[in-house]
């Protein structure tokens, strides 16, 4: 049995420069139970990119999706090694 908890999500957007103006971080906790054994692992995925000036949350969705996808890839990779 595997339990996955999202502990924190942060997205920060700054439209004042042409460097990476969108930064995000996701923290996830995974608890794997196998019989009496319990293994808890924490994952933190960070990312940043430049996007055109925007005032709509729909422009943040692809970035948030990629952070989640990268997190899931890390979780699956680590769980298959257990």
C-alpha cells in the first residue's frame, strides 16, 4: 500500500524581467507499507522558466503539470528500487 501526500505547493510569478520569472516547488511525502514495514520518503521538485507576461492562472497550468509529472517520475523510480 502506498500513500501520497502533497505537503506544499509554491508558485511564484514575477513579470518584471526577462530571466526565469516563474518559479515553483512541490513537496510530497510518500508512505509505503509492506506488511509490518513502513517506509516514509519525502520528495521536493523545483523548477523555473520564463513565460510571457500574464495575468491568467491558465498560463501557469503547464508549468505546474510538469512539476507534478517530474515528481511522479521520481516517486515511481524510487519505489521500483525498494
